[in-house]
C-alpha cells in the first residue's frame, strides 16, 4: 500500500475511533520504534503498517487521545470534524501535508487544546471564529495555506497564546489591536498576506513579545513608538509594506533588538544616529526606501553587525571610515545610492566579508591589487556602475569562494584575466569597460568553471575571432552576452554546444559568414540577437527549433533568401526584427499567425513582395508594425484594423493601392502612422480626427483626393504631412502641412534604387519611375545619403 494511502487510513481510523467515542486505544502515532506493537494497530483494520506503532498514554484507564502528530506524511483530503470529539486532545500536529478544504469550526470544542499546527497545507476559507473558544491555546500555526478573510478579533480571548503564525495566506483587513493585550505573546507572524491599515500601537504593550513579523503586506502609517521602545522585542520585520514617515530615533538605540528589517517601504529622512553603547543589532536592512543624507559614522558603533543593507536609497557622501570597527560584518550592501569619493581601502580588509555590493554609485579609485588575499572568504563582489579605473587584479584568482563577480560599467582596462581557478563562479559580469581579449585564452580557462550560468562581456574592446573553445563553456551557461564589441570573423559552430543558453546577444559586432546550423540546437533560447553585424546567407531553416524564443533580432545584416516557414513554430515570439537585410519573397502567413507578437514586428528595408496576408489580423496585441521600404503591393487588408493595440504603424515606400481601409477607425491608440509613398487613393478618412493619441501622421506622396479634414491632428500642421497628393484641397497651402522634424528621405532614395533596377528589366511602368526619380533628384540636392 502506498504511504499516503496508509496514512490516510491511519487518520481515518483515529477519527473513526474518536467519532465513535472509542478513546482507549491510540494516543500517539510515531515512526517505527517498536515493531512488535504492529498487531495492536491491525486490530482496527489498518493493513500494511509494518513501519508504524502506537504508544498508549496515559497507561491507566480512562485512556484518552491527547495528541495526534502526523506532520510531513503526505496525507491528502479534507480534515475530519470528528477530531473535535477527542475532548482531551492537547496537541494537533498535521503540518506539511496536503489537506484541503476549510478548517472545521468544531475544533473550537477542544477546550484542552494547547497547540494547533495546520501549517503548510492547502487549506482554504476563513479562520473559524470558534477557535477563540480554545481557552488553553498557546500555539496557533496556520502559515502557508490559502486562508482568506479577516483575522478573527476573538482570538485575543485565548489569553495564553504565546505564538501566532498566520503568515503566507491571503488574509486581509487590519491587525486586531487586542493582540497587544495578550500577556504571554512571544511570537507574532502575519507576513505575506494583504493586511492593511496602521500597525496597532498596542503591540508594544505585550511584555513578552520577542518576534514581530508583519512583512509583505499593505500596511500604512509609521512605526508606533511603543513597539520601538519594547524592552523585550528582539526581531522586528516590517519589510515590503507601504509604511512612511521617518525612522524612529530609538530604533537603533535599543538594547534588545537584534534584527531590524524595514526594506521596501517609503521611509524618508535620514538614518538615525546610534547613541547607546554596545547595541545588540546584528541584522539591519533599510534598503529600498527614500532615505537621504549621509551614512552616519555612528553606525560603526553597531559592533555586532553581521548584515548591513542600505541599497536603493538617496544617500550621498562618502562611505564612513567607522565601518572598519565592525569586525563581524559579513554582508555590506550600499548599492544604488549617490555615494561618491574614493572607495575606502578598509572595505577590502574586512576579512569576514562574504558579500560586498557598492554598485551603482559614483565611487572612484582602483581595485586593490591584493584584494584576493585580503577578502579570502568573499562570495559576492559587486563594484559595477562606478568610476573605477585600472586593471582587474589577478589576485582575485585566490578568492576561490567567489560565486558572483560584477565589475561592469566602469573604466577598467587591460587584458581580461583567466578566471579558470574560480571553480565556484556562477556569474561573471565585466560588461561595458575597456577590456581587451588578448589571445582569448580566458575563454578556454572558463571551461573549468562548471557552475557558470551567466557570462556578460558586452561593451568592451574585444577584437578578432571568437574562439572555438566557446563551445567548451559550462553546460549550465544560461546567458552569453558579447554585444557591442569588435568581434569579427564567422560564428563558431561550437556555439551550438551551449544547449542551456536562454539569452545569446552578439549584436553590434563585425561578424561575417552564415548563421551556423548548430544554432538550431539551442532549443532553450528565449532571446537571440545577431543584429548589426555583416552576416550573410539565409536564415537557417532549423531556426524553427527555437520554440521558446521571445525575441529574435537579426536586423541590419546582409541576410538573403526568404523567411523560413519553420519560423512559424516560434509561437512565443514577442519581438521579431529582420529589418535592413535583403530578404525577399512573400511574408509567410505562419509568421502572422504568431498571436504572441506584441512588442514589435519589423520587416522594413527588405525586398518583400506581394500582398499582405489576411492573417495580419491575428496580431491583436502588436504594438509596432514596420513593413516600410519593401515591394509590397495590393490593397491594405481590412483585417489590419483588427490590430487594435497598434501604436506605431509604418507602411511607407511600398506599392499599396486603394483606399485607406475604413477598419483603421479601430486603431484608436495609434501614435504614429506613416503610409506615405504608396499609390493610395480616395479621401482622407474623417475618423483620423478623433485619434487623440495620434501625434505624427504622414500621408504624403499618394493619390489621395478631396478635402483635408479639419480638427484633431489636422489642426496641428506641423505633425501632419500630405504633400505630393495633387488632388487634395484645403484652405491652407499644402506646403504648410509638414512634419515638425525633417521627413526621412532615405526610403525614397532606397526605393528609387530598387525601381531603377526594375526599370532596366522592364518590370515597372515608366510613370512610377518618373515619380520616384523626381523625388530622389530633389533630395540628392540636399545631400541625402543612401542606405
């Protein structure tokens, strides 16, 4: 019999016995302690229990069930109300199972119950108010369920309560103020709910209170002074709420508090000064607030500190030298502030440090050459986004505990060190410095870092060919960023060995050759960018293997051929950018069936021809559609009007004919629309005047006719262009309608080049050529450069 089934039957037997007033046979159930007692349980019809025994307690009649302990036994199903018939029950421990449904209100009948632990289950519904009748209750642990509703105020009638843990549920409403009147309350945990309102001042009245954890709710107001002044309180966690005001000055001057978590609120003002001698604070987190001023030097008086986190505030000035007086410090996080000045050398001499993060400040100086010896235990070192100069010290190779090394966005120079000795390295970020690759030997050395998941090398001066040894990097590598360098030559096919990659960025380099077929092996990729290189050839057909792609950017290369139909398998795409290539053929219908496309579809500046497929109407969530500067023709499909999320629509420099579709009236959120340089005819639709978000409209160089509408965007001639439509009429000169910025003319010259080639092969009418030739001639006089 499966263990879960066995345990269900155990509980069923116990509750059946209780429900039938049979209280004389089972008092506790435990793991195997005496296999000889197996026969006594099988009397009740529970088979397959060779691992189970029971103990009788008390030994003399009348025998009663006084405790049930079935924690972490994989039991499923609802709780039986018959448990309440065990009137002598003092302890009910059913935590870490899979009970569902509600908590039986009948548990309120257990007048002798002192400990109720139903935590880590899937219980739902309200907390029964009947529990307030359990007058002997000392421990109430219901954390880690899906309980909702308000906390019953009547629980304060259980005057012997010592621990209340209702964390990680869906409770709402306010914290009962009467909780502060519980004379024996030591632990109050209400974290990870949606409780609101102020923190009751009465909580500071409880003389025994040791732990208060109200984190991750929506509480407002300030920190009550009575709570801060509690002489018994040791841990106070109010993190991730909506608390505001200044941090009480007494908070850092208490002789009892050891842990203070206030991060993720809206506290203002400065950090209070420490005035007492030998405070006991060990863990202090004021991060993610709106604190201002300098870091007070008196923080150095917190000589017992292990953890200090002040990240994401508006602190300025220098890092105080007094922090050297904290010999026990293991975590120091001062990141994302406005700190400035040279970084103090003493920071690199606190040998106890495991975590040091001063990223995103304006600190200056150099990384000490002996850092690997003075911080022998460092695991996380983050110095990113400062103004550090010099080389990366090779002594870091001696910091063998390093897991995360983040030095990005500084002014570091020199050859990239070989970090292969740091076998525990998980993330290496040296992006956006001025580092050089040398002989690329560092890549080979990193093959020893088998735990490496993130390698960020973008924005440096790496030159030459990417070595084949890139394929020997960690099989766990998720991120490989090499963008914004000067890497040249072909992409090594060995890159296809990195089958755990989820992000691969190699854009803005000088890569040449074809996209290797091995790219189809990277089936976990969510983002792939080879944009702004010199890649040629066709897009590999096995690109369709990358079914988890969210973003594909291949723009501004020399790619040719048609879009592989297999790309239609990439059904999670949010962004597809193939612009500025030489891709031809028709737009595949399967691409337009990718309904997940929501951020951008950019096929502009290619050689696509034919009609826009009707399937374009599937792109209901698309924000940007750019298909300009191609050879597309035919009528604009009315289905395009179903793309109601469009904000940017660029269709200029094609050969579309017919009217502007009436369905465009549905595109009420559009901000910029450019359908210029086509062969559109008919009148300008009146509905364009009602588009309140529209701030740029280009209808120029078509065959539109009739009156130009008045009102709406047409009242601002600086953002509307209608020139080159000879049949339009208005009470204003046509040349007054023009964009506030110069109209881009690259597309005109580009289109002229295409048409000139087509003219030589006699494929287009002379009147079309004359039209664009005149445009190109006019623009060439202005010094317009071609594509």
